[in-house]
C-alpha cells in the first residue's frame, strides 16, 4: 500500500483529470445511435410546415387558407390572427425586444414566418404550405445598415415606432436599437491628439451563420388531461427555455418539461427561442396532439440566429516605438428586423469591450450602435462569447496595421505591448479584470516552433520573385465563462450553473447538470472531474443533461461556460460529498478528521497508511446504520456555482499562406496553434475542440458569408453557396499548449472551445493581408475567397503575365 | 435582384401594323413565352400567368398587368406587371416601356426598355442567370411578335439580331426529346388571332429553360470572341 507504482496504478484506474479518456458519448454516435429531435416520433403526431415570406419587407393584405385546407392530410392552418386570442402572436426576445411569432400585418425580413400548416405528415404539410395564398404589398427594404438611420429611411418596426427605448437606453431613430459605450472617451481622444502615430481602418465582420449540421426543430406535446407540456427541442439552454415558455404561455413552470436529447452542433445557433418552436407548441395546445416542426437547411441559414454583421472602425494611437497609447473602436451593428440577439441584459453589445486584447492599452473607448434592417433577426455568438470574435478581430488586425505603418515586425510589436506576467490580475482600461496570463513565453514558443525568422527570410526571397506569401500572427485573449450573477443575467436570471451528484452504495455515480452538450464531450469531461475529486472510476460515472425534469437549473452551454461554471459546480458538489465521506471514514477508523489524509481513492490515517477506508467502502457505509451521531444516510450533493469573475483563456497562433496571384486562391501551408486554457481536463477533447474551432475559423476567414441583394433577397442560403469546409478543404492543424491556471476557478480551468475560432479568424486574415503588405495593402475584408483575393491582385495589376 | 434591359428589334412590317399589334395586350401577352391572360379586370387591368421551367424546376407566376399608358402619337406603351409564384416562395415585377419607331414604309423598330425584379427563391437561385434569361425571353418575344405581323412585300424576315430565332432552333436541335423546335419560337400562339395573320397553331408552353440556357451559352461565347477580336 502507498508505494508509487501502486498509487500510479490506482490513479490510472480512475481515468480522471489529465487523461485522454475516449469520449463516452462516441459509442452511440459512431454507431449512428444518437437520439436527435427528428428521431422522436409520438403517436398521433402532426407535422408543421411554415409558410414564409418571399419579400424582405411587405405588408400582408390578406391570407387565404382555403386551398391549403382542402389539400389532403392538412388539419389546420395557423396565422397571427389565430395566435392573438392566446396572446402568443408576439414573443419577447433575449435581446429585450419583441418578435412576431407569425407575421402580424407585415413581414420585415425575407422568409419570415407567416403561417404554419399542420398536416398528418411532413409531405402533406409542405404541399399545404405551398397552397396558402398570401397577398403581399412589397415595401422598400433596408439592406445596408449604414442607411438604416437616414431621415427618409423606411420604417421597419411599426409596432415599436413610438417607443423611446427598447431595453437598452434612448433611441434616436425608429430604426435605431441602442448605442452602447465603454471606456473614457476624453482620455482616449487626448491620447490620440498627442500621439506620434495613429492608424485607422474600416473593418467588417461580415454576416455569417453557424450552420450546425443538425438544423433546429422540436416536438411539442401538450397533455390536455394533466395540463403538462413536454417539448423535445434543439436547445443549448433548456432551463432558460422552460422559463421563457412559462412566461409566454402562463403554464406553471412545474408543468413544463424541456428535453434536449442529443444535439448535432449548436455554436450559438441553438440558444434563442425561435417562432417555429412557439407555433408548434401553440399548435399542440390547440390540437391536443403532439406537433413536430423541423427546419430545412435553407430555413436554418436564412432565418435562425446569424452571427457578426459588425461594421467596425478601428483606431490606434502609439508612440514611435509602437507602444499603444490609445484605442478607439466603434461598430455599426446590423441586428436585422428584430433585436433577438443573445446577450446578458447588461451587455447589449456582448463582451465587445474585451477589444484591448492581450495588450496594456492605457486609454481606450469603444462604442456600438445597433440598428434594424430588413434582414433575419439574431446576432448570436458563433462559437464565441457574444461579440468577442468581432472585438479580437479588430485589435489583432489593427495591431498589424500599426506594425506596417511603423515598419515594425508583427511579432515584435506584440512583444512591446503585452501585459506582463507580474501585472496579473490585470485591470483593463475598459473595465475587465483579466485573471491570469503569460503571453510572451507562449508567443516565443510558437515562433521557435515554426522558425519565424526563417519564414520571414523565405518571404523576402519570394517577394523578390514576385510571389505572394503571408505570415499571420494572432496573440489573442478570450473572455468566457459567463458569468458573475452580479453582472450577468438573462431575463433577470443569473448566469450561475449547477451540478447534482448522487453516489450509489456500490460506488456508481450519476451527475446531472444545467448545461447541455452539443458535441463538447461533457459526459466524459465532467466524469473525469468527479473521478479525480471522489476517487471513483470515471467508467462508473454517468452524466445527464438537458432534461429539465431531472437536472438542476442552469443557464446552459454557450460562451464556453460549461467548464468554467458547471465544471466548478461539479467540483464543489463532489467536494461536499468528499467531506461527508471523510467524516464517515474518521468515524469508522475511530480517529479525528484531522488525522486523515486523502490518497487518490481513499482516506488513510496519517503515519499509518495500512489503516484506510477506500471511497468504494465509504459509499456502502453511507447507506448503512453505523454513521456518526446525527448524520443522515446517503452520499448526495447539489452545488450552484456563481463565478467570481470571467475566465480569460489566451493563445498564440501563426498561420502561413501562399497566394496564387493569378487565381487569388489562398492556400494555408501551415497553421500552428498554441492554446492556454488553464488546467487541462481531457487533452484529447481539448485538441478536438481546437481542431473544430480552427476549422470554423478557416470557414469564416476564407469563405462564409450570408449575402443579400438590394431588395433583401438572400443570395446564398443553401449549402450550394454557403461554405462548409470538409476534410478536403481543411488544412492540417498543429496544436500546442502552455498551462496558466485561473486563480479563481476551483480547478484552475478556463474553457477552450471558442479560443481557436476567435483567434484563428484574425490569424488567417492577418496572413492573407501580410501577403500583400509589401504592396501597401493594410486591410482586406473577409471572406478571402479566391474571387475577392483575385480582385485585390487585379487592382494591384499583379495578376497578369 | 433587379435587371434593366434595353432592346431594339428591327421588324419587316409597317410601323402602323406593328403598333396595331402592340396595342393588343392579349396578342402581346401571347408573344411572351409562357405567358397567358386569364382575366380581363377592366380595360387597363388584366390577370395572367407566366411559366418558367429550367430542367426539372418549374415556376408559375400569377399576377396582374396594368396598362399605364398607350400613346398613339408616339406609338408607345407602358405596362406594369407584378405577381408571386404559385408556391408563394417567389415574387416578380416588371416595368415595360415599348414603342415603335418607323424605319421606312415597310420596316420599323420595336424598342423596349424594361426593369425586371425578382424576390425569394427565384432571386436566390435564379439571380445569377437573370439578365441572361431576360435577354433570351425578350428575343423570343420579338421573334413571336415578328411572326404575328402581316408579311411585308419582300421575303419574310424574323426579328434580328439573328441570335433570336437561331437560338431557339439550335436549342431544339440539341434537345429534341424535350421540346419540339416551335415550343419556344411560336410559344403562345393560339389559333384565335384577331389582329394578326394566323400562324401555325402550337400549344401554349412554358419558357423552355434549356433553350434559354443554350441561348445564354451561345451569347456568352459570341461575347467572348468579340472581346478577343476587340
């Protein structure tokens, strides 16, 4: 007992934190045995198909249901007028606005929901939907957010035209939503006035869509006799949805059950409550039978939560050595026709104020103006905390622009501006307290790994030959783990999270959490945390999420909050159980608790390792009679964790691209990603997350875009046009890491899923622009598709032989 | 999705004959491939349908046509048409100004300026082809229009630029099983013709998308070689 090899053996048997345990959930996924919402089939279930508007902006003069109702299999056709009696034709949004569940008198974006046809199967429903005759009077549409606040701009939202405020301060124009500011404008302006050098660039984060493989959908089942409503749905936040449904429907929240099931990717797209869900629920309440609604791919890309559409202006002021003295970032945010973007109530522009990045910038000011346009509503965080990608893209692009202006190497200018290790916890000039970081060593490790100096030498040679080679660097700081309830709430509910652990007599464990995995591997990661904390093997630990009848309340999985918040709650709950087990051990071993020490999977008596109680023994003991005076049986605990601060993962990336100046094709030759997410729980899952995030960064940087024509027509809402990279296009990713634990997290973990997306996009963009830097190019907007890059080559006249 | 098309088609007929035909909306509509008038609301308002088919995909737009202006002095006509397709997923609108320019006693020009805009699926999926399609439709329209005019003394000519009819012939030649040659050329020419000479009867058909595509490809090649020569 107690010797190293034995300890190691016991350690390995637990497969706890730090082990690359294969994902528990993959056994069913790789066999095609996952259970997704469209796999749910209930007796007597009807299928709903939505009738959508072909116009981006139009008045509805009439809706004729008669031909649809005559169509075989069609049971009913619901329109706004049918929802009015239940007062469900409008619903509150997560952005503090309201949104039409079914278009009420007018449509404000193309493919807006106008009616739902209920039929006995999905084909009959689709046929019926094609027979609903809607009489539209087309109105002029606003597509360019820069025109939204023109004096003569068409009024998009008649329903709130008179409102002076839609939840986030005064409005200056009927199409204005809010203006949000952070920092000290006067101080920033002063820094610019006295600066040796200033740079300014207009930088667009184009409208993109997370495009998860599984589209959104639900099966709503209202049981008239019991008055219970069960909704199987694609939601990243089932508990929040249950609360919203209770507020909407007036049904007691205890009678509403939301079930997540398996989810085929979310990336932010599955946080909001969409009209389709609500209509399906109303339809089930009205008809008394279950109703299924499943989106098509086109519906998903066109109408559910898009991301970005931030039209930014970046300005930096620096001294002659490139040390940044001032920052001014503004953005015009296109929120579409309804402000249904997802953010904590007090953060209408999300966490945009993280835009000072990894750098010590003494004076900073940022402002976001959000406007309505005749485009789909939303504004979700596509694999990032809301607006963090936009913020990081701005600072990581702008520091390159500054480097070019001063002719300073792009790695060197970062070194000169990094927040130093000893300055942590670091207070940024925009109000965040960055918990921990160690930026310089991370960058140096990456530069060494890719032989940065060698790459720059190669670039010089290539440029001499007229070839285009670019080297991109990103040294980003992320902000995740929303969030401290004193600052963060949605609809008034604090963004804490929870874990309930039940330990069975034989040592089996079931843990239930308020989060919702969409492929992140929670069943594995959480089990490993518990395994290490309780000394029970991960193989016997079952993790359950997503069924609101079973799991304790939580805000769900988005913004990389699962490990930072629920991971902490899991550790807290496990520690409560461990404390009780310790009391039992002391009682059984007839020693004081102080005489016990923890050893992998058991409590041993100090100085007498032979005297011990294993956790397995204590699990049984906790269910027997011989317990300390007054102690109750059982070994269960529930913990709610309210994080004291956000966590701030960081990374240093280098991307090398070769650009074909005749075709504009960008080839990523090498991408090296070093991530620091604090304590690493499952290295294999972390690496998988980084591969996924980098691939989505690659997609955004080189191809993804949701374009519209001047009438507000979608010009790319199917996978025929929308770029979803496969193994064929995706480059090879090299990953690396450093470990700088979070001081305030029980495990020191920070969260990782979003870093590669947030850091990868500017890194690739920086590489593409760097390929043109010697030709005087300071910025090119995404996506860097062959055509757009060729246009740059053509404008420079370098595309001809 | 908006396109503006300005076209001028020489016709081998007197300006008066062409003007007579141009004023007969029923006949004009029938010159429009795939178009059909279904109801006369009043003197200046009509209801009708237009069908387009590209391979397996077909769309039928139903809508209203309004005659905004008929001016005999300038032999000019102003039409507005708008409609939605019968699945409610697309919308289309057209503003057409056409007039006849005399060109000697036995010849004239049909000059048309139109702005076509489409919404919904038609724009999303058809947008890329639109100007090409519109171009072809107008050429077919002109060809049909020419066919309906009383033949001028000299040997009958169909609308030039010659691209118009050959396009159709070639298209048919390449795709015989799909549509007989006249499908497009003589689309919408019922026997009951009031203003013009009777011509070979042919069933009313949709605009044949494949013929359209072929025509567009041809024009594209033409354009390519012209560019090279230039």
